[in-house]
C-alpha cells in the first residue's frame, strides 16, 4: 500500500537558520504517528510545509500520490489534510457552532448541511453544551476541542495535531487522548500528533518520528524509540537518567 503522506528530503531555511534538513518520512493509511523532539527541533515548520503555509526550499511532499510541495493551503485542505495549531486559532467572537460551520463549508456551499455537520461534530467532541458560547469564553481544553472539531468538519483523511494537549490538566489530557483514539477508530482518520508529554505520545502512537535540530534522528516503534541512544541524548536524557 502506498503511503498516504510522503515527505522526501524536505529542507526549509530561514535565512541562515536551517529549520528542516533533508527530512524524509512516510505516514501509512490508518496510522497514528507521534512526531517528537525538543523545542526548536523543526516539528511545526514541517507541519507548515506539509499543509502549504510554507513551502520547502528543497525536497518533495506528496499526499495520496499527488505532489503538494508548492500547493496552497486551501487546496491541500480540499485534498484531505487538516491541522490544528500550537496556539489555538479560534474565531473568538463567533460561537462554537459558527467556528465549526466555517470548517464544514470547505465541503459544501449549503449552510444547512454545514450547520448539521457542525452540530454533529460538537456532540462528537463533547462540546454540544457549548454550541452557542463564544469561542473566546471557552476554557483552553474546550478551545482545543473546538479546533479539532473545526478541522474534522473539513472531512480530512489526515489530521495533524500540533500540541493539542499542551497546557491541559491530567484529567483534560486523558480526555483528549480518548478523543484522539475515537477520531482514529470511529472516523477512520490517519493522525500525526506533535506532543511533548511522553506519557501521552508513546502509548498513543503506532510509530514515533524524532527530530532534533531540524534533522530526523529516529523513526520506529515506541518501545524501540525510548531505547535509542540518540533519542535519549537529544530528548529524554535527564528524565531517563533520573529513572
């Protein structure tokens, strides 16, 4: 089976800073892939290149066999790639329902259909009771769920979650993990998740990719990754040593 997403030797520079250097990875249909690494490793830059908000200076990115290397974000979304953001980007003055309707209108120009889709997804993400609340008045956990609901409204085949659990309490994090699993199991969406909480990423992911300094240093099953000496040195070091 061909990869759903293929990144081949992607390189992105910002002046003299090399944010991504010849990164290659593939995500297969049905996977949950964890993308980890220390701050500044290039994870969000890679997400930006995959979704068209930036374009790599070198290399190639393909989705479902189609070259999307220099494709605009709205076109990539239309092909079936959706994302959330490291800092939540909800429309604060709009209700939760209207935020998700904006996502649903990617797939239909019928407002009634978009509204019905949005209402279903608010229920799915357990935000049904917040339907008519302005996004600015939601808790951080609910804002993150809202952003996921809006992304799902575009009917993605691949969902990129950029620190969707950062800043949450342990109880909120556990609920977010369950939501991610339900998206994967019930909606059949392939997922790539950036997250710093190792206790979340490892049991959630089928496979883990590790970046450090803009370079991919490891790619494998979670139990192999936590034993990888490069990963321990770059990312797990002090924690692993303490244990």
